[in-house]
C-alpha cells in the first residue's frame, strides 16, 4: 500500500501544473496516512523485517521433537553449543508454551549476504551420560527445530514424484551394527528476496545496488563429519568411514560442531514465503475432494429420504389428523398425535441432558469461530501456537453460551435442580479438560519434557478456567433466568403414557449404529487432521475443512429428525435422548478410529508409554467434544421439528 501511495504521488508530481505545487505535500500526507492505516491491518503474519547487507540474523531453536514420540524437549537438553553472550529466549505466547515450543538463541552466526564455509561452531567435551542421552534421542528419531525471522528450518528430501519438506533436521541417524552417528555439521541455505520498497520507510531500491533484503526461505542439510581437530576442518561430504560415530567410552567423547551458510536470491515474495511448504500435493487434494463428493452423496441420500418419505408422511398425517370430524374416528387415532400429552415431558436425567446441550452449543460456536478465523488467515504459520491460544481464549469467552443455553432449556420446563445445571455447565467440560491436562502435565514433568507447564502457566490456566469461564457461565445462567421460557404448543398430561413394548429394543440399537453416518462424512478429513496433530504434518486446507463441517451439520440435522420421527411414529414419547445420541454416537467411532490409527501408522509404532498415555488422553477429550457438538446439532433440530409439527396439528 505504501508503494501505491508513493507511486500516485510521483505521477501527480510529474503531471501537475506549477500552480498546484502547493497541494503536493497535503496530498502526499493524505495518501501516506491511508497507506499506514491499511498496512496496520495485516492479518496473516508479522510485518516484514528488512535486513541490510551484513545485518545479523538470529537463529532460534524451537525444540527437539520426534514423529514417533510425543515428548518434546528443550534444545539445550543435549550438550549443544551455547551462544557467547549466554542463553536468551524470546517471549512466548500461551499456545507455544503448552505445545512445548521454545525460542532459545543458538550459537550459529548468520549475517545477511555473508556466506560462510566450514565455520567452527564450538568443540564440546561430552560425558558418558551426555553421549548416552544423544544416542537415546537419535534412536527415537528426534529432530532439531530452528527458525529465523519466524521462518522454520526445513530439510528438503525427494521421492519419486516431488520434493518433500521436513520440519527441522535430525540429530543423528542409526547406523549398522547398532551404532549411531551424530550430525555435527549443518549446511544452511538462506533464500532472500529483494523488494522494491522498504517496510518501514519509503526508500526505493536503486538499480544494481539493493539496500535491504527479506528472508523467504531457510533450509538445512545435516552431515556427520569426523573432524580431526578444531583447526583442521574438512566439511566435504564424507564417506561412511569418515562419519562421526558415538562411542560407549566411559570417559565420554569430544564433538566438534561446524556449519556452512549460503545465500540464494529468490523470486518468492515475503507475503507468500510459507506457500511452498503448505501447499497440499495433488494426490492429497484429489483424495479430499473425493471425500467431499462422498459426504455430499450421503447428505443427498438422507435429504431424499426426508423429502420422499418423511415429509410426505408428515403431510399425510396432517391431512388425516386435521380432518377428523367423527368422534369414533378420533378414538381410533394412532401415531405421533397420540403423544401430544407426553411429547414435551422432560426425560430421565434431564439436567444432564441440559448440561450436554449447553456445553455442545458452546463448542459448536467455538468450532465455527475457529474455522472462520482460520479462513481469514488469523492463525498464520508465522504465529506458532496461535491456533491453540485462540482456542483457549474463544473457549473462555464463549462460556456465557453454555450457561445460557443449558439453563434456559432447564428453566423452560421448571426443573427443580437449577443450581446443579448451572454449576454443572460451568464445571463439566472445563473441569474435564483442565483435570486431564493437569494429570498429563504431571507425566510430562516427570519425563522432563519442555511441554510440561510451569507453576505460573498452571496458575494462568486456573485463572482462565475459574476466573473468566466460571463467572461467564453463571452470568449466562442469570440471563436465562430473566428470559421468557420456551412457549410449548401442547400441554403435558399429569399421568405418564405407557410406552409400547414394541417401541424399545431395535430403536436403541439403531441409535448407536446411526453414528456411523456422520463419521463416514468426516473420515478422510479426520485422518489428515490427526496426521497434522500426531505426525507433525501441516494441514492448511481450512476451506475444505469448513465445507466438510457444514456437510456434517446437515447430516446430523437430517439423521436426528429421521430418528425422532421414527420414535414418535412408534408411539414412544422418549425422543429427547435419542435425538441427541443418534448423531453424537459418532464420537464413539472417532475414538475407535483413534485406536486403529495409532496401531496402524508405521511412524507411531513403538511409542513410549508416556506418549501413548498423552495420545489417548487428548483423543478422549477430542472424542467427547465431537460427541457434544454433533449431539447439540441433532437435539436442536429435533426440538424444532417436534415443536413445529405439534404446533401445526389440531389437538382436540
């Protein structure tokens, strides 16, 4: 925008007559103010940093992570080289802290436009315990993750078709005869772009003499080199016998670390520098679109059932019920009209159902807002941990929805346990998630993982849960108390109508089996989302994910309405829990799929016991959240459906 403003000024300055020269500065000031205001609303990432030739580029280490283990560690857990000025860390947001991210300054010295060849980093004398720690993490396939200018270090590998980008570089590799090699040399490759104008000033680049550069790529190639000594470095690609092997010497071992730095000019602009890593390949896109077509087919099939069977049947029911004039025919009435005196009778455990509905409504709003913000680009890859941070903040702020929905539903039927519903809505899901996190955090602390939250972080989470979420839930419940209850179209009889024996049995089993349909609509997307969570792959097709979520909502609505109508047609008034459980039982299949997933993925074989507990702990929370979101969609649609049909039928 700044470049456009300056360009307009230049054009005006060259074309304007001398009489208008007095207006030039006013026009320039106006366009610059417009440019600055537009520039300040840049969503996808940080503002670009312009480096001059020779400027220092700090290299930060994020963490040590592995695809097979879910225990991240601090970079300096291993005896890597420390910077001369001492350890320094950047400020982290709450999401980064909970994910185990760190921004520790490393000893690597990179200066813009200044290549380095076979540069000594440091020489480290390791004890036998330090060597054993290296061997342990190398065998578990741990990688070093680094970044410069918020751009992650990426290692390029090639398969038969395309280039594959791997986040970070491995610490070492397993060799033959049970030995391990350590990668003590990294060849860095920094890609830069020369913009036409600066981000903080209006200086244009002069032809042939660029003033500033922007980092658009950071690549690394690890090598294992057996340096003779710190003064005689040879960084050429070594043969196998010249690689640096870790030994079991009880006196320890000395490791010489080195690095190269090369700079390459790129045509990639700063605003699109993440695209080369985030674009899904053609095969993934085709699979996702096939799954969307499959989900649309399921949706259309259910819609056709409703259109051809359900709606037609309901229309005939209306015609039959509303045209009964003979008293003898009225006595012979059958079907769902007979249930008008019991259809709005609260079911057993109604207070629990209200808590589930209120919590599900909150989670539905959180999911929708997260998808919307992701589509708008608020959760940029440059902002590590922003998605988790956004989830926590939106979850806390939307607690008022949980208290309002659950309490209003319960108050409308004059339930006697109002306090239980209010407190249950405030404690149920937040207490479940916070309690699970605290238990898993204890295991992370015992394992020495960087993902273990500190006391201050735990205190902050408690403050968010009980200082923000809890009061907002109480406030929502208070607002519901002051709101007019739902107006019901029919009255509830004092005597409960008996349920026919034929109405039970197979319909209960149908309710559980019905969850397969919503699960099938999200099966493929669930696989890729779990890959991004548990195998460090990147999922960026939020548009596809939003479309699938919309299809899932439609499927849950249709499924719940069908199940509810079948229940009422069987002269059974207990539709409440079935309308909720029919779509929400898909949460059970999500959890069963998570069990299949962890034992079927080669990259997850041989997981550490603590990693396995972490996996099933968090997947249980995800499955319960899915259970509640799909359940509230089904219950809300069925409640509206039942309210609508009993409002239209004539009750004598």
